[in-house]
């Protein structure tokens, strides 16, 4: 169930980028049973990590706080509509619902005139398209090798955990 206070908290966190160097104004909170269990802001520049988006940081924080990687009982509130990377992280962790404030078109309009030196841009439409394709269909060249060696490790690990 949507609770405005959590979306307001995500927006409040995003506003900390106005005063915090090397952050960007994209933030999120993870909520379970009416309590914030994780929060994050985009720290890609600070951490030199292109996956350090507000949503992924909130998911990481929630997983640490709850000592699990299973967030099936959690909702995510984001200051902006998440990109495909963040949607994938939500799917993998099991986030059950998403609530967001600004849409991608809105946020892109607000940031479109920034120089590349001020913001690393990603073509969201291409990201969405490429993420839905098989490895053979993607634009990025890929080559598979050493499959048998990798499979030995996978089977050994699976056997240990059976």
C-alpha cells in the first residue's frame, strides 16, 4: 500500500545531492512492514561505481540491515523512475512493489542541458532494449570460452549445497 511519507523521504534524500559532492539527485528507500529498512542515494561518482544508483544502494542497505538477499516482503520508493539496471536489481532481490516520483522523461528533460562533465548520461531506451535480449542478440560483442572449466566449479558448488 502506497504511503506518501516514504516517497517524501526518497525525495528528501535526493535533495542531499545539492550539498553532497559526487552524488546525484536520485534516491530511494526500501520499506518492510511500514518501516524503512534501507536507503540510498546515487554515489556513482563518489564510489567510481556505475551501478551505485539510489535504488541499488537502498537495496544493498536493506539486505545488510535485514541480513538477507530476499526482499520479497519489501516495497521500494524512488525519487525518480528507475532505469533497467535498477529494475533488474529489484527483480533479483524480490522487491514486490515500486513507487516513484519523477518519470524518466521528466528527469531527462531536467538534466538534458548538462555537460557530459557534469553528468554521465545513459541512453535509457537502449539500455532497456539490450537488457531484454539474449547474449547473441545484443549489440555488445561477446565470446564464450572455457565453459567446461566454469561448469566444474558450478557443479562442485551445487553439490556442496545440495
